């Protein structure tokens, strides 16, 4: 067949009716355009009009120089499914080292993926499969991923590694990592493996949103322990919310995170640690002008790094444990972190310490910060029942409670017999509201969720907490404690 520079999908057998399998036609078209590009060096584009295009039982093996452009989010949708191959991961497009020999000398170049949706709800593997992504490409040169909506994938939504001279912009990921219990590899909204191109990987991730994903909202992860952590990666103007971690640096060098919001994540808003596959923490990074607020655990958790790392001009508040926590996890780098800088940050109203250091530092600089109103969890416990206690989908009100404002922050709430932290709506499957709008009957447990996150891993070396003075609340009129974050 003659390979035009722009191919319209309907002219080459794609239907988009939501029932027929469009994968064979798309694979045939991608192969033809890829062959033509390899022959004459001119990249091609597949334009896909509005419709629901089913990709069933096998992913599309992508080719260099072939772009995929839809008619917009909500208009062009690729629905992934594996009803006939329950062991087979089905990303929309893949090209990997393990399956296809991808590498620096065998890469994908000059591709754009833009203006479409990927629905991964139809893929469920027998066991968790890290490759059950929305997009799964490795070794991409001069790529552009723009205006994509990826949701409900079994593993990571946008799971592309080793991106050189590439831009990821306007990507929205929601409820990805459905089959990840929270502690497996992948399972993120946007997960990018780094290090394959060498000491510099020029990558910009900008204006992306990651919400309600199984592990990270956005993470950068070194893929081989012996590789040099790469520089050149920037994350700007992104929003992460209701993930296990907001943004994580698990092995980059000089990562720049600017103007981002990290809100309501379960363990930490921003994390540097040895939790990645190579147990290598990031180093040399700068976090500036970010809002890190209302996370259930820590605002900033930093450890397993040789340093340096700098945090400048951020607002870190209302988090359920520490505002900033320096600590090392077991299994990662334990050397003192050098040149850690906390400067001009507003650290306020966190449940415990505003700044907590539980790991050795060398020549830190902590100055010019406004630290106020922390230690909210020091409010004493409250017990009650009967007619003065009311439960709503986002709150528990005890008319006899006497907490100071914010005294609930970071505390565990027990309704009847079972501890539970309320979680804001919407509740993606298998979540449900923590309790009904009426008072639970005595002894009835509040519901639990399969994806409820486990506590953060053990730290090393352990250090006992310093003694704290008890605190007696001043008398005040009964108040209804605010809902837990």
C-alpha cells in the first residue's frame, strides 16, 4: 500500500464502534507507515476521528516515526481489554527492552501521541503485571505526549521510560494501578524510568494531573543500580492528589520541581527515598514554589540520599505527620546527606513537628523559614457515644469534644470497633464511603477498603523520639471537630 504522510484511520479499516477489535487494523497501519518512514526518513501521522476503538488481547507494537493523533479527550477513546488472554498485559502501544530489544541504538524517534483517551478498565491480569499500562514505550527520542486522558489501567497509566528530548504535557491520569496493592512496582499515574540514555536525559513534564492512583502520582525512578543518575529532568506546574505519594524522586540527579501542588496524598506529598527498584534515592534536586498541603502522612519525606537537595519558597502545611521529615529507610544509602537546604518555606499546622531530623546531615542550611502552629496532634484523645455523636460521609461530630482547632489532624479515628481514616470523595472501586450518615450501631465495624495504604516502611537507623511535654487544652465551648484529611 502507498503510505501517505497523514493517514486517516477510517480509510484503513479502523471502525471505532466500541465492539469490533480495531487492533489488527491499527497494527497493520502502524507497520506500513513505520516501514515507509524507515525507507524515506519522513515521519507519518495516524489521525483518528471521534469514536471508541477497542484494542483487544494484544498491544500494538509501535514503530519509529509514527504518530497517533485523536480528536480530543472524550472524543477519541482507545478501550483496552484482554477477555481472551487473562495473562496478557494490553497497553495501547508498547516497545520495550525485554520484549523488543529497545535501546539507545534501537529506539523510537519523532513521535507524537496527542488528543485522545485511554480506558484501561477492561484489562485484568491473573496476577499483578507491571506492563499492564496505558502506554508502555522505552527509549523514545524527540517524543511529545500531549493532551492525554489515561484512566483505570491495571498498572501505571503513562509508563514510558528513557525519554530523551521529550515533552510530556497536559496528561491527566486517574485511578491507574487498579491491581497494585500499593507496594508493587509501577501502579502510578505517571511513572518514568530514567538512566537509559546516560548522565543527561532532557525531559520536561509539565501541566500534568495525577489523581487517585495506586502508588505515585508522578515518579522518576533509576532503572539500573550501576547507571549514573541522570540530570536534565524538570517537573513544572503539575498537580498530584489522593495518590499514595504525590511526586517521588527515586534516582534522578538535579530534578527540578517547580510550581506544583501535592494535596491529600496518603503517605507523603513529596518523597525522596530508596523505595524504587534500585533502592537509589534522588540527589541534587530543587523543589521551589510548591504547595504541599493536607497529605495524610508527611509533607516532605527525604532520605537515602547523599545530597544535596534544596527546598525554597514552598508552603508545607496541614499534613498528618511531619511537615519535613529527614530519615533513611532500611536498604538504601545511609551516609549523611550533604548540603540540605530549607529556605524561606512556610511550614505550618502540621500534626507533629514542622521539621523533624532523624538521619545524619552534613553542613545543612535551615534558615528564613516561617514555622508556626505545628504539633496539632498533641490534643488529647476523645471518647464518646450516644446521642451526641453523629457520623457523616466526611465527618464525625461529638458535641462534647473539646479539641483545639486542628487537634484532629493526623489522628486515627475509630467508629465502633474498627479504626478508619475518612477519605474524600469520589471513591473509586473498591472504595466506598467510610460510614453511613447515621450513627453506627455499637460494635459494628466501619468498612475497610482493599486499597487502604499500609504504613510507611521501617526507617534506619532507628532513633527514639525526644520526650515531649504533655499539653492540657484550655477550657472552651464544645465544638465539632473538622473532618479528618
